[in-house]
C-alpha cells in the first residue's frame, strides 16, 4: 500500500478524496458557464463562512497574495497601525511598509495585543488597522470583535487575516466591522494551496487607492465577478477553483455550526493531552485573547530536542510542525484544520506521546486518554 504522510500541521492539511478527484477532470474554459457556476458555488458558501453580505472574490494566489491585495488596494500612503504578536502579524506589517506609513504595535509572540497602544495610534490618525485573527505561529486567537469596535469608533478601515480561522471557527465579518477579510484555500477548507478569498465592504470600496497593483486590483476582480457567467479578470487556476468548489460543498453538507464545533472539540482534545502530559501551552491568554481552535502550540520540556521528537513522529507517518524563527526548538504545533476527526487526532497524540517518551521525557499522565474523554 502506498504510504501517505498525515499532515497534522497548521496547513496545508489533508485533502479529502472528493476534493482531489475534482482536480483530475479535463480542463474547462475559464470564460464558460461551467466555470462561472463553480465560482458562484464557492462564493455562496464562502459568504456564509465569512458571515458577510459584502462582495467576495477569489484570487489565484496564496494567502499572502490576499494579504497584499488587502493592503495595496486601500493603504497606499496612509497611516497603518499593524497589530503584531506572531510571525504573520509581522508579515502584514512588512507588506504595509511597502505601501503606506506603517507603525508596528508589537507584543511578544503568543502574548496579548497592546490595545492601549492601538487606541493611541487611532487617536493620532491611523487610517487602517491590520490584524491576524488566529496567529498560528503561536496558536493564539486575537480579539477581532473588540478591534473592530475601536476601528469603527475612529472611522478606520479594519483589515483582518482570517486565513486559519474562517471555515473552522466563528468569524462574523459584518458584525465585527471587518472591511477586508482574507482566507486561504489550504487551511480550514481542506482544499489545495493556491487560492486567496477576499471580502470587501462598501466602506473599503469607497477608499480604494487610485493606482492599485495590476494583478491584485480588487476592483477588476469585482467587475469580472459581477458578470454572467462569473469570471476572473485574468486566467485563474481552474483546477484549484474546481477543488475549492468541492471543498465548499463539503462544508455546506456538514453545516458550518457543526464544522466549527468539531474544530473546537479537536483543539480542546489536543490541549487536554498536553496538560495531561504535564506540558505547558505556549500562548499567554487573557479575557480577550484565547487559545486557537485550529492549532495548538506546546512548549517543549527540558531535554527534548525538536528534530528528534518530530523525526520520530514523522517516521511513524505523521507530520506535526515545529516553531518558527526564534521559537524553533522551543515549541511544537499540532493542527486540527479541515476534515480531520477523532481518528486522526488520537493517532497523532498517541504517536506524539510515544515520541516524547522516546526522547527521555517522563509524561505525567495519559494524554491520549484525556483527549479521548474530550472527544467521547
């Protein structure tokens, strides 16, 4: 039997068979009714997952393309306040520096955001605010609703990266006042990497720059998507659109509330296992910030080496993630995005528990049993 590694990381994630098969059909004309119908199915389901009535477009490009589209279309030469408490917040800040007058509101990775500093920046004229809703580099969920209220109070545009929360956790774009929201195909939707999905509010359309990037011109995407059939302005990655449509139909069949509840239960199971092992969850949460519902970051105990521990897990057929940048060797991360269920979670935890023991760590308790209690 051909062996496929099980991806239990914060994306890409395992792709359901139906989704893979959707990519294997013969190519179709991207200016045809067939393609337009596929695009329309995607947008219908995506709007439910974003909880928005705003315009929504799909760009052939990774989530980072969606990030850059959000910044580049509304932020040129404007004052941008960038909230940062992890790697992807830093990425939005670096993109913002290329287009506007960006200020980094920095917290240590995995710690609460500095909302008092954000208030100061807004009072001093910040016109745009950027946020990572679910910061997977350290598995902390940031308070998007609270930040949306602050932006609304000061009439600032609110740009939110929901790449690892939309489709797997509660996101309410319209209620929270998110002007541009972004997600990616390879995370909670369990489709292949390569598509960025972007919603845009009426206020954001009113404040578009007069000279946007050519390929990432959101107005061009809106114009093409408003026709019959729906189209993209430039040649799209057609197989990826067909795969995303199938992934969206799976979301629709499961039901978004059930899908969110499943993700939350899987995350709680991983958290319970870590605590049973006697390990520490990495994020430092408070009443506004919480643990991620799609990935769990766990601190390594003294003496356990990252390469050795994750190498044992990989040898047994599963990929989990390590830390990024200065967190390399300090944490490991287990993802639970997409279509995974108790079987994949318990297998991952059993092998991780075995690997920790092999690396010399005396686990305090049965993490697999603790997780099973949550899942049962």
